[in-house]
C-alpha cells in the first residue's frame, strides 16, 4: 500500500519526467498526466490546453483519495508551454489561446480541484506549481507565457493564505531556473524577430549554464521536505546563488 501518492502534470518530458523518475520517498505511487504515456509511469492521458480534459484529473483526485490511507499527498503542476513565441497581435490566435489556457487557467482550476479533494484529510498535503523568472522579467515574445506565470505566483500566494485560515495544504510556486529541456531548444531555434533576447539563451547553452532536469527535480523534492513557508514563490537559483 502506498505511503504517499503524487500527481505530476507534464510528465512526458522535461522537469515533469525528471520529478517522476527521482521521487525520494519509498512506497510512493506516482500518477503522471500528459498527452503521451511514459514507460513505467502510471498515466492519465490529458491535453491540459483543452479544458474538457481537466475532468480526468479531477476524477482521479476524487477516486484515489476516497480510500487513501497513507501519510502524504502531493500534486505538482509542471505542465506548461512557451509556444507560440512571438509578439502578441502577430502570432496565430489559436496557439496563443491554448498557451493562455494551459499556463494561466489550468493551474488555477486544477489547483482548486486538488484543494477541494483534500480539504477534509488530516494528513500532509503539498501543492507545487512550477513558475518562472519570466513572471517578473519582461521578455518581448513571451507575453502570454510571462503573464501566465505571474498569475501562478499570485494564485499560490492567495490560495496559501486561504489555506492558512482554513484547509491546511502547503502551497509553493517554484521557478527552476534555466533548465536543459525541449523548451530551451525551441527558444534557441526561433528568430530574433520573434524573440529579441534569443542571443542570451544561445550563449547560456554554449557556456554550459543550463541546469540538468534531474538535479532540479531533486532540489524541488528537497524543498518539500524542508520547513519553507506555504505561499513562498521560490527561485531555485536564489537558494544557492544565481548563475
């Protein structure tokens, strides 16, 4: 019987996959959510840019927790997209809409569903949303991405305050820094017309400054075993000095 149960969105690649591969606790059941399954990981198929798919995760929360008697429950929302890179008013509208839904709406709605599902459970509960330094830094070409991450930060602050009054789930927003994932590959491939600050990210890659996803995942798990306050918006680079 699982001592902990963990849901991770965006599990098909990047930090989401790394998180699933290096869960530090024994007897942990990991449920991954993504469009495509991953070998060896229990899977719920969902395209979280499509609101009609959110119900699958909501049902999983309800069904799995109805009989769960372990020690810890965790939901990590790692799914996100940088596409389409380009200026607002110039990129394709359907892709821009999907970005806004996935990066801004899905975290709030799925976070709400998780809090609703665990509200009466007297065991340890953690909710983690991946955010980005782009929530505070202006990057032309990333208007929807940066706005979505800013929304995640503020939702986590507000919801954590609510949970301190009534609920008890710890909520964190974690910015992982610049990580060697497919998203970074996309950034390096676009033109400077689409993303004027492209050269910065090309240079960081050339200098070997991108973090390994597994290293980042382990640091996120370490945060959950720390006494960090609920509502914190954490940049992992600030914990050990920026690159």
